[in-house]
C-alpha cells in the first residue's frame, strides 16, 4: 500500500469516529465513572453468600441445621456446631470458600430459616486467594445491611386440656347384685348334719334298692336335695 493511500484511510477513520462522537454528544452518558459510581444490581442477582441476622436481637438466624452445606454442589460451605444445654444445635463455625463457590444459589434455596442469602454485592478481588475464604464473622458483617423478609415465626400450639371422662354406665348402676347372692346362699350344713345323725342316712340306704332300678343318677340327686318328707320324719319319731 502506498503512503498516500495510508493517509487517506487514516483521515477517513478519524472522520468516521468523530461522526459517531458528535452524534452521541447531546445524549445522556451510558457509562459510569467507576469506581466513583456503581451499577445498582437487580434484587435477585447472585453476588456473594452472606449470613443474615435477626433485626431485633442482632443474632444470626442460622439454626445449624446443615441443609445448606448438604445442598452445596461444590462443598464450599463448612459448618461446625455443638449441642447446648438447651439440647439445641448452636453454630460454632460457618465458612464459605468463595474460590470454589459457583454462585448457584442452591444454599439459599435450601435454607428454611432466612439465615443465608445470595447478596447483590460483588468486588471481592484480592491478591491473596486465601482471603476469599470468609468466616462466620465476616459473613455476618456482610449480611448486616442486606434486606430480607424474615420468616414468619410459628405460633405455639394451644394445648387444650382433655375434658374429664364421664363415668361409665356400669359404674352408675347401684350394686344390688351382691346382696341378692348372699340371700340365695344355701342353708349352712350344720342344720343338715343332725338329720344325718338322726338316722336319715340309714333310712336312705334302706330306700336305695327302690330308687336305683337301672341308672345311678337318681340316687345322687336325692342325696343333695333335702327331701321335705325326710325333714318331717324326725319330728314324727320324736
Ligand atoms: S452458591 Fe452454590 S456453590 Fe456457592 S456456597 Fe451456595 S450452594 Fe455452594
Ligand atoms: S444457613 Fe440456613 S440451611 Fe444453612 S445451617 Fe443455617 S439455618 Fe441451616
């Protein structure tokens, strides 16, 4: 290419650039003066994992349930916990390794206690990679100003005392049956013994040939049942 043609091409590109600049000059600027100015990120954009705290008490909402740790596909979350005297799990350590976090948001979806959120924050470039491992304290500080909707607290169920049980129908009935049983008891044996001593048995033995024709059942019944005619015999003898 000759020198003359190179000069012509340079002037043409200069004029072309000046044309674009002159057309955009009256319009509003579309660029930001970073780092003095920053873009406002959409609310659901996934920046970095932070821990959320209770707005009243300032304590972490985390219950150390380990759901987020189990949901994390890259094992970026490490949780340590211990059981307190109240028999509840208490968080002792919560670490997020941002060098292996893929910002998928599964940990936020797994959390049922509004304790963890993907904040819209970014700009965490460092020279030392180890500084990208955030501990519990840093995660809590990063989440202090992150807006979130607290999970509605469960109301304690009202335990109704059971009504006193009504007495059973059998218990309400008067206990008259035992008295009837005592009235129907047979007479004491002492009254029958004198009869046997007075020779009734001897009389029955005399009657046995008459009352035992073929079957042996009838004599036994006669022994048990006091005969009214036999009761009268002693009186006749006397
Ligand atoms: S955003 Fe994904 S990779 Fe990062 S900590 Fe959460 S679950 Fe793990
Ligand atoms: S951040 Fe949420 S899911 Fe993870 S341990 Fe705490 S309460 Fe459980």
